[in-house]
């Protein structure tokens, strides 16, 4: 039995909602690119910059190996559902 106040239960979305969001982002995303940079401590890092119709979103903590539109959309949905 799961706890009623647990965040993990509140962050779930249905498959229909997921597919709706996926279609929405496919229409809205105009471009995405990997941005490499050096942190203040000298370590290399990167993030993905996603250009939507009205704004730009930066996604950190995403695997940039073999990056494709589906991975970008999954990360956007995962981050918006938290």
C-alpha cells in the first residue's frame, strides 16, 4: 500500500495525457541544441537548449549521447510533471 501524501503518486500522468503533451511539444519545438560549458570549478558540463515558439527552455541532467527529439520531449514532460 502506498502513502497518500507521497510525491511519487502525484507526479504520475496517464498515457493519454503523455501522448497529448508529446504531440504539443512536437508542434511547438522549433530547434534544440547541446550547449557545452566549463563550470566555475573547471569541470566540463552541458545542457540542452530547446527553442519553443515563444520561449527558450534549458534542460540539465539529460543524456546528450544520441540525443533526438523524442528524448528532448520526454525530458520536458518529465520535468514539467515533477
